[in-house]
């Protein structure tokens, strides 16, 4: 009788342990977002930040507005035409704005003054972007990655991408970052060195341009912020703040800037647990 009771007790304890084990990942995966501020704001087409904590938002009409970290408007840049620019940070305090229909790459300083403007010599796929040596990377319509010298009006480097792209491929982003060149498509992330040599690729399901922070890239997917380490390929994620219908984000040090159709939210994290 005693043996039977001990056996039943062991079974009950075993089931309790199994239940606790199943609950642990959900407990560890939770993180608490603290809403620091919210502002009425329409959803930007692009949002990026600079090294001084300033934010740059581009609208569907092509207007680029600079804000400080608490959301105060500092300056506005009004381009000559109304089209959505692709915004990409460059160097420490400069911003690139590529206007695809004009095929113009404009470089803006920290005061949103245009310091240079480059017109590309042919139709491009996706955006053009400056290299560290101030030449211009772009992908031509015949699927060739080119490095363009504006002063000489000639390509100094050409690499065929026909093994990686098709005419139907959508290019979301072209950007140099930490001595590599990244080409983001609707299916994958292609990685090249600064001589145009293919290095590797990562499957990627993002439906908008990814962002970079530290040694990771990040994007929104399935109501989570997905992070991918640029060198190890390790992946992690954080649940987005709930019930806000967040469409775009910018991760800036200890703050998350999150944008819905009508509001701009600023969050900090109460803890840093990840799943």
C-alpha cells in the first residue's frame, strides 16, 4: 500500500515538473515595454537615425523632417518633386536620400542642407547608395551591380547578379555597413565585400527595408522584432508592444521608436528578456 502511494505521488510530481518546464519559455520570453511618450504622427515611408540621436522621417510626398529624440521638429527638407525617397544613413551626421523616378541621390548634412546631388546614368533597381570612398553603388536594370564614379561618369566596377536575381526580384535596400555591401530583396539578403565579390546570403522574409544597429540587422515580422547577427547568423526576437498596430520601427540605444498609422510611440524596456 505504501509503495503504491509513493508511486502515485511520483507520477503527480513528474506531471507537475513537465507542466513547469512547458511554462518556463513563456515566462522567460516576456518583456515589459514602458511607454515613455506618444505623438500624433502619420506613418512615415522611411525612418532613420543619426549618431547624435536625431531622427529623420520621410513622407509619401517626399518631405524629410528632422526631429530630436523627444519628437520636437528641428528642420524640414522639401525636394523639388513629390516622390518617396529611400533614406540611408551615411558617415556620422549625413543622410542619403535617393529619389528613384528622378534617379537622383542627394546627400544632406546634419542641418538638412543639400551638400551634393548625383544623377545616375541609367535606370536602377532599388536605391543607389554612397560607398566609403564616395563613389556610388547601384544595380542596373540588366541585373548588374555597379560602382559608379560621378566625376568621370563611368563605372569602375561591374558584377553580374544574374545568379542571384531575376527581373521580377524586388530590391528593398542597398547599403554599405561595417565594410560590407548588403542587397536586400523580397526573399533574401545578399552580402558582398567592398570589391563586389559575393560572400554569402541569408533567407529573409521582411517586407520592408531592414535596419542596422551594432552587429545586428532587425525588422518587423509576425508582431515581433526579428534580429539577425551579421556575422554569426544567430537570430533572436522581441515581442512588439501589444495592441498598437505598429508598422515601422527604429531601434535607438535604449529606446524603441514605433510608428502606427496615426501615432509615434517611444518605448523603453523594463527588462531585456528575449525569446
